């Protein structure tokens, strides 16, 4: 049974990270990010996104699409000498959550803002970062040029984005697995953002550009949230219900495996 359009419109899913405040349940997005950020490979990305800023002459950092502020808090914990980290996010719900988790007396500030037109002067920050953000933005190029604009000459820009066609799921039904991955990819705002970052950095004039591929091994829960959002399994076709059932059984046996490829790209202004 196909899902009716009316039902589809009320379902929150990762494709709506571009407009969290307009969704039925912004809390779902906060919970999703909390679950994703607990994946061991996300911790690796977070650490590498911090390490690429070394040696840390960078005293002032902007974190675009900061979400709940998870990565900002981590950055400050390992670089106590940083003077200022400004987390910017389009979503008021995310900013409110980030502020509720702020460490007292810290040099962190969270502000509502849109990556397409940042409310900061040129050359304001020593470095700029964004994790899992450009893949959800309306215009990657405008957002990237804004990040570059607010960074000082010789400052670094570090971005991690997934590539939606790089979702690999171990399943016996190859055809349906490909269909499900393709459908998810087609729904994404910028489905190839990951693989395009290298070229975009060069096109925007950044130098010393490096790329590292990092695959994030997923839990069944995170995969389910990525593909189905808040959709009820009961609305799926029989074939898709059977597809998920196989993954549940694999998971019970400790055989579940899914991994999502992304790219950490760093460049200097
Ligand atoms: C997938 S979440 C990632 C959050 C955080 N970077 C992390 O890894 O935990 C994407 C975030 O980008 C924000 N976002 C989407 N479009 C944006 C834009 N144009 N400007 C600023 N933030 C944006 C969303 O509100 C959301 O909080």
C-alpha cells in the first residue's frame, strides 16, 4: 500500500532539517541528532573536525548549523584557550536546546541565523565549521561563500557532509535496497553534497584543500529514523515491511550492518 500524500505531509523526516521550526515536532529532530551524535563514528568525526584546527591559533570560531551545540561543547572541552565559539542555527528550537545545555561561565554563544546571509562582518572569525549542514541548506554555494567571507585570511574552513548515495546496507534483497536508498537520496535537498565539497572548496578559491572519507556505521534505530522519519511501519507496503523485518532479525542476531559515507573537507582562505 502506498502512503497517501496527506499522511506523507505530516511526517517529519531528516529531509526537513532545512526547516526544523516548521515541522510538527522539532523535538524529534533534537532526539535524532542526540542519537546520531552518540554513534562512535560521529565521535571520530567530531574529534577530527576539532583536530584539523590545530595548531590552535584560532581563538574565535563559528559553528554553522550548530544544532544542540554538541560539537561546540566538545571543541571547547579540548581547546580551553579558545576565546569565543559562536554557534549559529536556523532553528529557534535548536538554539533554545543548545542554550539550555550551555556550560555556565563558558565562552560559547548560540544565535539564530541563516547560513545564506550571516549577520557578521567580513574576516570576523579565525575558523569556520559545519557538520551535516550544507547537505540540508537551500544553497550550498551561497552558504559556503558566506562562511568564507566571515573567516579571516589564512583562516580555516572545515566541513563534514554525507553523500546520500553512499548509504550501504547489508540486505539479501539487493533490488529493493537500491530502491530504498535511491528514494531517500532523491528526497534529500543536496544528495551529493559530500562528494561535491572538494570541487566547491577549490571553486571558491580555498587553498591547501584536503579530503578524508569517513564512513559512519549506523544502528538500526538511526537507519530507521533516516529512512522512515516518524512514519509508521504499518503504512509501508508488505514488501517493505518484510525488508525491515529482515533487518530486525539480523539486528537480533548481531548481524545488522549499515554504513553511511561522508567527507571531511578542510581548506584555507
Ligand atoms: C543534521 S543537523 C546537524 C546539527 C549539528 N551540526 C550536529 O552535527 O549535531 C543540521 C542543522 O543545520 C541547521 N540548518 C539547516 N539549514 C540551515 C541554514 N540555512 N542556516 C543555519 N542552520 C541551518 C538545522 O536547523 C539543524 O540544526
